[in-house]
């Protein structure tokens, strides 16, 4: 989990007078999850965080699943979806979802992003391509390709992506709060020596920019599967200081240190995050197994009680063929899966792989969004037919 961090000016004691230089006192604001028992931060702002001018429901977000879900292995070539280059928040294409987790894709182009607060879920935004800054009430966080940007719910933020890079964002939105795998943490919350990453790899916001603009400022709030336009009477990035454990943070997939072995290591060694009803794993470039007769490709397996999703961040994956950058595969519970013909034999004797992929395993069945169907590869389900 994130660690204690602070930026800017805060009073020596919480809940005490913190005067402004021009008169008056700063507004203290607690932001945290799980009531008062989870992670939390105290932020101090120039203006009252509750000053709402108006609020209206702008649109409902009723994700539709396909009419006939069937039961088959699925392959979506997500980067072939024609998406309007709207912005990183409202232009998201639904891909897969259940009641625990939802996955979507955004290709915002150079469009300007709105101020946004997700009030119904935590987000992990994987920056597949592009770079820029995540602005928030907690300051500015530099982001770049390969970053998992974790944005806990309730935090007002705005994406400021660099122009001309055709950014691609793969978004995982979770009903339960996002955390690092519990088995990699000690009882105090610190990441252990055998964790594939540690606090040194976690990047909190690094610059606090206090915006003191006043005037009506629109804010999009996602709540109950609808986007609400809330108008504030000032800019919400008026924080002068904060401290605590609750803030947006980034972890690069390139800082995930793979665990390898003499024989094939199962997917849990790649685990990076966990939520309620799902886990996320990172498949990164690594040396292969070093037993002289090792088969680096995975064995066939039945993923009982889970649906398995892979988002491919380049066009190589050791056990699959005809994969492209942006491919997304879904192997549902009910069908075993494994290497495609030829891939097991081809892996023998190989020393390393340069694959890069994000895996999301869910414990409840996933639905394929109707909006994602135009990019489906219908031949995928039969691509295991034939001999090696
Ligand atoms: Fe699998």
C-alpha cells in the first residue's frame, strides 16, 4: 500500500487553527476510504470544499453486454476500435465487466480532459502509450508509458497528456478498493523483501500547485453509473498542503521485478494488485526457466472459478500466436486453455521473453460489452485445432 507522504504546508497538529497569510483559516478536509477505518489523508485548502453552485445528471452510463454471451475463448483487437478522441474520462469504450470490476479503453487524442471524481470505484489506469501529468487535489504526478496510475475513489483529478502521442489508456475500475497483494506486505503494511516491487518504486504526487481561481468550475462526478456535472464556485486544486496515506500514485510495469525459477512459475508470482473479486498481474520481460528440460510455455489448465483476461502491451506472448499490440483475450471459466499448437515445442530451449502484458483474473464471470464486439477476432476460439 502507499506509505505516509506529505506535500506543502500543514499545521503541526491536526484539527487545529491553520491561518491564511491574508486572514481567515484554511479549510481542513479528510479524504479516505472505509469510513474512518481505512487509508486517509488530511488536505488543507484555500476555499470551502463543499461550495457547490449546482448539480445535474449529465448522462447515465448503462453498459450493455452482448445478447448471446455463449461460451468460447475470446479475442478482442481493442486498438482497432474506432473511438471518438473525446477525453480520457468520457470517451472510454467498455470492454469487459461484472459487478466487481470493469475494463475499458480510452484513446483521447489531444483533447482536453475534464475535472473528474470517480465516486463509485477506484481506478487503475494503465498508460499503454503516452505520457503527461495527472493533476489532482494532491498535486502533480508525472506519468509515462507503462505506468499503472492508481486513483483511489473520491479524488478530484484531471489528465494532462502530452500532445501528438496518440495516448492509449487501459482502465480497470474496481468496486472494492485497490491494494497491493497482502502476501507481499508485513503486518505493518510495508512491502516485504520477496515482493516484486517495493515502496521505492511507488511514486506519489511530487509537486503541489495551488490554484486560487474563483468562478464557476464544472466537475464531472461518476456515481451510480451516471456522470453528474457538479459546478463549484472555485477551482478544486486549491490545496496548500496535505499529509496521509490516501493519494493517487504510480507504479511502472517496468519496475516490476519478475520472479523466475528452475521450472515454470505460476501466474500468482506476477501479481501486482488485488481488489475484491479480482487480481491484476504483470507479465514482463524475463529470463526463462533454467532446468535443462524445462518447458517455459505454460501447461494447459482449467481456470476453475475465475475468468482470465490478458491485455497485450506489445505483439509478443510466449504461448499465443496472432497476438497484436492491444489484443485482449478472455478465457472464461468452463473451458481449459493453454499454448496454441506449436508454442510449447517452440518454447523449449528459449532463454528469455520480451512479452509485456497486463492480466486481470476475476472470480465472478465477466460480460463482454456490446461496444467491444466490432473488434472481435471470430477465429480465435478455433485456433487450438490442429497438431503441434
Ligand atoms: Fe491461464
